[in-house]
C-alpha cells in the first residue's frame, strides 16, 4: 500500500506541473465568456473525459502510435506550437462582437448553444492540458517501467493517477466559472487578450524547442 501511494504521488507530482490545469482554466475563462452556464459546464465535463482518455492512450499506446505514423517528438512540439499560436492570435485579435442586446438574445436562445464553438477537445484537452510536454512525460514514464512489464499494480497506479488528475482538472475548471462571474464581461475580454498573448508566446516557444531538438538530432548542435 505504501509503494502504491508513493507511485501515485510521484505520478501526480510529475503530471500536474506539466499539464497545469490552472492554465487550462484561464483559457476556459477567455474562450467561454459569452457561453451560457449549462453549455460551459458541458464543455468542462467533456474536456475532463477527453483528458482522461488521451492520458490513457498516451500511456498504453503513445509510443506505438507515434512510431506507427512516423511522428517524432520535435514534430509533435512543432505541430502543438503552431496550434497554440493560432489559437492565441484568435484570442488576441477577436472578431468584432455584435450589439449587447443581440448577444443577450443569442445567449438566451436554447438553439444557439448548438452553434457555439466546441472547445472541449481543442484547445482545452489538446494542446492546453495534454500538450507535447504532457505526452512526452507519459510516454517516458511508460518506457521507464523496468522490463516493460505492465503488472496489475502498474495498471492500478496508472488508472488511479489519471482519475485523480482528472478530478483536479474538473475542480479547477468548475472553479473558473465563479471567477468569470466576478470579472464580468470587461474583465473576461481583458483576460482573453492577455491569455492570447501568452498562448502566442507559448506556441512560439514550442516551435523553438522543436526546431532546437531537430537541429540536435541532425547534428547541427552539440548541446
């Protein structure tokens, strides 16, 4: 039992700083400022399920999937960086909003909820939460199992760690809705632009890291 708790604690301590659900919560705030609460909660629930599924797939089949499609980690970083930067630009320079009364009428309409952008998978799940760093960590952890033996203990540890992380992710995302009500429309708009700028910076850094790793792999860099 002591070893089980140690392994789960190690997994969470390694996963939480990399996946950083708090960052995903701020992105949620920026992207769903005009969403009805029911639709926002639906996005949160779906994102939590998606995150759990992606983490499980990364652990059990991540290495095989990347090898099968010929995807390298630098390529993953480059693709993730471009996606993050694209989302960031959209948040930094949002399209013009309609008049306030038109927006309120749209939000009050139940039919409008089906037209709202689905953000549960992109960007909340990927690349904000399960981005290149998270995927690399999970695949490295799976590859680091002695002898590659997936014992019953390993399965229980993996599932428990992912479920606990999903719970932390869900709590952070649901807590963001209270912050949204506190900030109001003006605060959310300012936060959206700030997060857009940060996402552009993160995306560019992902690209830089990917290019750096490619240059090292090709022998152009020693370190």
